[in-house]
């Protein structure tokens, strides 16, 4: 059995590859792509040389150049698809294509095992239609228990390990493919999570993802100013060494969030 991973965050790719190796050592990852364009080209170039499509595609929904559903509009996808994403609002659309499961990030070992077992159980059957009821999926996504969010992070400081309360964190950001947070005190720490995983794990009433690389708290926003392209430029405290720009599509939601 072989698989293609479609994911635009390098840390998420490494985590999924390790999970797959641990859960199913016989599964071979034959390729990794990071965009709609790369994925379409990868599939078509393999077909052009007579190679079959992979058995499985682990497909993130939000890619750098758009939503991955566009792949299905641009080229036939003959593989079975397992979606991996931080956003549950795409569930119904996901199951209109060749999908057998829908995993919310951060992907858990038990969920991945269940998905792979589902694939094995369905091998030889048609996956043109959803493999299980949409109603069941929605029940899983909505749940009957209150959502809980991260309260603290364990980080390394030299040879020591520290537990940092979320309330002490001003903002999260990515730098050179790694994720960090800056505390209100100005201290900065590395965290072993992608921004997608952090956005899903943190309380949205306290943290807002202003763009693909920055998550902020209300307390961290010192000033807001209009910026080119209908964006907002933020001044953060403690001082953020890069530009903190609210992307155009998030400006309205951000203003509403700041006013709550």
C-alpha cells in the first residue's frame, strides 16, 4: 500500500509520516506535495509514465494556493482520500469526493489507525460514495460534550522544562518553518506544533489567527492601522520583529473579535 501526502506545513508532514510509520510500517509514502498545482502535476506526471495513482491520499483542505477540492476539478483522482484539516466546516463537501474519512488536526494515533483499518475493510469496494453516514460524521464533529482548549504548554529552557500557562502568552508565530510563542514578559519559546494545530487547540475567544503565520491575543494588540490591499497592520506588545498584518479576508472578523 502506498500513499501521497498533500500538506503545506513541513512540521505537519513530518508528524504524519512518523505516525504512519508507527501505525502501518508496510505503508510507503511515495510523494509529498504542498499545493494544488504541485498535486495535479504529480498525479498527471505519474500517469504519463505509466505509474498508477497511489492507493491513498492524505489531503489537507487549506493549501497555500486555495482549497484542495479544486484538485478534483482539474484532474481525475482515482485514489481513496483521507482528509486532514483543522476546520470541521468542510465535512459535507469532503464527502462529495472519494473520501472515506475526515481527520481533524492534530491527527491522533487512534484516529489514524481507525482510518487505515477502514480503508483495509473497504478495499475492493467502490468508494465513489461516502463510506459511512454523513449524520454519523456530523455527530462526531459536533459532539455532545463541551469543547476544551489548551491551558498550558511544556517548553524547554536550556536543560530545564517549564510549564507555561496560556494566559501568559501574548502571541504565536512561525519563523523558518518552526513555531514559537512570545510571553507578555517578552520571553520566547519554541513549540512543537504547527499554526494549524495551535489554532485548533486554543480558545478562539482568546486567540485570533490574523494570517497564516501569526496568532494573537487581545492584550498583545497595541495599535491597528489600515494597510495596503485592504489589510490591517498591527503593532504588538511585546514588540514583534516582523510585520503583523491581518489578511484581507480576516479583517471584518478580526474587528468584530477585537470589539467583543
